[in-house]
C-alpha cells in the first residue's frame, strides 16, 4: 500500500539532513587545546624566567601567565591549583628573604639597614654567619633570586590549572601506557579514599562514637583500607579480563635500539636543561636539549610498537595548539637572545645598586605569551573529551 502524502509543514515531516563538512567544521572550531601545548607554553615561560633577574620582566611574566589562566582555565577542580602555586611561590620568596637576613651573604654592601646580634660559630663552620649586618644589597639580591624561582613555580602552576591531568596522561605515547594507567588509577582512588574516610567519620559521629585520636583513627582507617583493597582487587580483575599487560612481539634489535635512544635522549635532556638554567652552559644547552628530545621521542616512538592499543577520540594537535606552544617557545627564545646580547638590561646591578629598567623589545617578547588568551576557545565553548 502506498504511503499517504504529507504536507511539507505537517508534523512528522522529514528533517533536513545535516551536512558532514558543516558538522566537522563546528567540531574543529570547538576542539579543545592539546594539554601538551599548555605544558610547553608554561615551561617555555618558566625557561624565560630563568634567563633574567629583572624584577619588571619577571612581574610581566607573572602577569601574562595569570591573565591567560584567568581567561582560559576550565571550570574543573584541578583549575583551582593555580592559587596554591601562587601561595607556594610567595612562601618561597619569603623564605629566601629570611635566609638572607638570618644567614647573611658574602655579597659586599655599603648600605647597612640593620645590625643583628651575631652568633659566634666554631672554626669548622667558616663561611657561615648567623646575624650581623643586613645590607640593602643583600636584600635586593635575595629578592631578585627568590622572585625568579617564584616566577618559575607560578608558570608550572599555570600548566596544572590549564591542562587536565586525565587528558594529559591519555596523550602519553604507547611506550608509557602502563605508567599512565598507574597514575590515572592513583588519581582516581585518592578521592575515593578521602570520601570513604569522611563518610565513616560522619557515621561514627551520628552514633555517638569518637572519630578522633588514635582509637578513632584505627576504627576508621581499617574499613577505609579494606574498601581500598576490595576496589583494587575488582580493578585488577577487570584489567585482566580486558587483556591489560599484553604486549606485541618486537625484535631484539628494536628493543635494544629503543632502550639506547630513550636512555641517551633523557640524559641529553637533563644535560641540556642544566645548560639552559646556568649561565656557563648557554652555548651548548640548547643543541644538547634538542638532540636529547629528538632521541627520546624516537625511542618512545619505537617503544610504542610493544603496545598494540588504540585510543578513543585522541587529542590532536590542531592549529590553535601549535600557536599556543609556538608563542611560549618564542618568548623563551627571544629572552635567551636578549640575555646574550644585552645582559645588563636583563640582570640589573646589585653592587652598586642600580634601579631596574624595563627593556622594550624583551618586554614586547614577553607579551607574545598572551597569544593563547585570544586564539583558544573560551572555557564555556570548549568541550571536554571523555576519558
């Protein structure tokens, strides 16, 4: 029997087909930034902070990272970690100043601020001084040094606030699959343990039983550990049923090459990073770091052959992610160039005391770090991928 004709505007009319290119363009427009791009951007800003002691440039780096975090951090629990890193940075700066006042400094100075009572030390403690004169040069030097470390900590905090730990671990290469799963399990179980402990303490308070002290700790801790053990056994059974730990057969030559490349690459990364963080290794630091990164990535690429697994909706490096990483790399490279061409502007003098000035083109280079705040989607527009 023929189907009766329906008017075009009647209920149940056929919906227009969704065009594939339009849907893919919308998904591409809302694609979140790769977590690795945020980490590269933040670590590059931290590397730039190690190339200068100018407090104006360091304050500008902190302002840039804070603005990007405020504009682009997602509405998730881990995004609140930025405030904790800021407090940690302030504590580090305060401790550095206290040590400079209490222990003194071999730095000569002529502007004495206060004279503390000095504690005499034995002969074997030569070079250490407790108390004595506190000069303005000593405090300014400690302030510059502590502010550099505080800026580095704040940049790391920006990476923790912007990049989700679950998505970051999911983006690990196949060679680090087992490590990523172990960390994800640990991050998942820790909140469950805290929730179990709070639930058991609340139940004991409702029953009029003590929930504090050694007795309360034992009576609450044992059920929490028992629940964690049961959850671990259930997870192990589920992982075993899904074939976790299965590896592919790889020739022995490939395994040895993988081990050599990975180990050599990691040693090169450590040596290159040390060269970048010290003034003496500025010439060899960058080439050794790049060579180590290339060797380590090649080793991880070969090691991924032992893990024949696929990822559900993996994060991809879209153009926005590349721009985020490139902006941070540009800041680090330009400040490293400025430190070699005009060291006086990036390292203001302490003896004698010189008022720091803001160099123009290094400051403009730092402002390139604001690019992620304008090229990445807003938090309400980005769609978090399921883990």
